[in-house]
């Protein structure tokens, strides 16, 4: 701990510590190439750190103003220290302002009805001792920990999954391929997937963030529908249609329509109906009308059947990232499972190898389509 002598401003020390902390994690904040998108999987300590940095800067500014008001009573040494602290404060302010402004907007959006009297610009370290403030900050971090980016981000493809891990299982390699091709791809989980035998909501949230990092995602949201009792209701249809209108994807990906899991069957019915509703005019739904051009279906099914896909995507290069993303869900695929051979992850590799063999590659992912698929050229056929 750094102690200051009586009458000595503590601002330079605080700024030095704050700047050192900022340098340690700035690369995480700047990881996204898009300035208006919060990067995937930033741990909660980063949000805490950013908020405290802003509090440090605010407190330093107030102290600097008081020091400046001392006027003629300041010694030459104190004036030098003040100038140094002011210069450092401006530098830090410019560095973190671009990072904090998005968090301020996100906080205002998430807690609009609960934090009317809460002002980010008046934060100081003492505010964090108040239980109400701690509750607000926790709620803010919980909301942003879902890897949400810019709410108005336009997507080329939106993958909709009944539960976290379904998108990774069904088409994780294809997601990586599209992202590496320059596409904006997002995943919308309809439920949080809980309860499960070895999982919790907090654990599944952390696992989802980790899996999304492996894929390279910059957009992921959760619609908040109930797990185990997912139903195709009008309310759920409108809620999903509003996300489609907001993100305006050209392609939708949904689970295969035949499955033993009721949530998966209900999800596909819901997605196909929401796709139609998203284009409606003269409606109470938010957003502009939008109709995705295509909807394809990935295989993440609980039936032991041989699929008859419309096409298979070569994921030979993307397989390691898909496997890492699936392995991130330890509570679902590792914890509590019997040590048998082949393991669950080994069986997934065998299946990917099977589909890759059908098109002459090492690994593949199958997709189905209710509609005919048109080709403009044959140059990219495997």
C-alpha cells in the first residue's frame, strides 16, 4: 500500500496504479475489431476494473481541482506534482473514455427502471460500500456477461439454439468458417439450459462465454425462455421476431425439425414462424420489417438416425476450435460422465469424420434445408 505524507496529494499514486492496471488488461477490451462491440468473454473482474478506473479518475479530478484552488499557498513542488497529475489524468481519461462510454450506455439501457438516481459520472470508491450500488453493479455485470455486443449490430447469419452448447455441437465449425470469412455471425440461445444434473446458471454462463471465445464470436444473446418447457407461443414468437428485425440476418440456422427432445422440436417451429412474423408491417413489434433469405437446419439431435443432409460443410481446418468450444461445457460433457471408450468428445470426432468422409475431407458438418438450394458456380464444391 502506498502512503502519502500529510498535505501531499495522493492523486499521482492513484493514477499510476490505475494506469498500470489499465495497461494490464487493455488488450482484452480492444480485442474486438469493431469499436461498438463489447468483446466476448471479458471476465467480470474487467468490468469491475473499468468501473473503478473511472471512479479513480473522477476522484483524482476533484482532488486536482482542490489542489489548484490552493493557489499561492502551494509550494513549487506541489505545483509540479499537480501538473504531473493533471497531465496523467488527461492521458488516462483519453485512454479509458472510449472504453467506459459503452459501459455507461449499456448500464443505462439495462438498469433504466432501477437506477434513475444513479449517475456514472459521480462514482467514487465510497459508493461501492452502499448495498444498493453493489446490487446495481452486480446486475449490470450479470447482463453484460452474456457477451452482448452492440444491440443494433447487423448480422450476416444468426444461429438460433434451444440451449447453450447446441449451436457448438451442431455447427461450431461452420460458425468459425463464416467468422474467418469476414461474416458477422451471432448465436441466440433461447433458454439458459438449466437445470441440469451438474450445472448451475452461473456455471453455464461462464461456460458459454468461454465457448464463444473459442469460436471467436462477438455477438451472443439469450432470449430468456424457459428450459424444459419451451413452447411455440405467440409471445415467444414476437420476442424472437423482434431480435430478427433488430439484427437483420440474411441467413437463419435452426435445429433439425425431427428430434426426441421436445425443446428442439418446439424451437424449430418457433424459429420458422418468427422468420415469417419478422417481415410483418403494421404491428406492435419493435424494429423494421425484415425477412431472412434462407433458413438452414443443423443436426444436434437425440435420435440415432442416419441423416440425409442437403449439403455438408468441410470443417477440417476449423475442427480444433469447434472441439475446444464444446469442451468448454464441462458441466455437460465431462463432469459426472463415466470413463468409457470412446468418450463423448471422441464420438463427436468420429461423427465429424464420417461426414467429412462423405465429401472427401477429414471433418464435415451436415445441414438440411426444406427449400431447394441454388448455385451460382461450381468452383467451391468439395
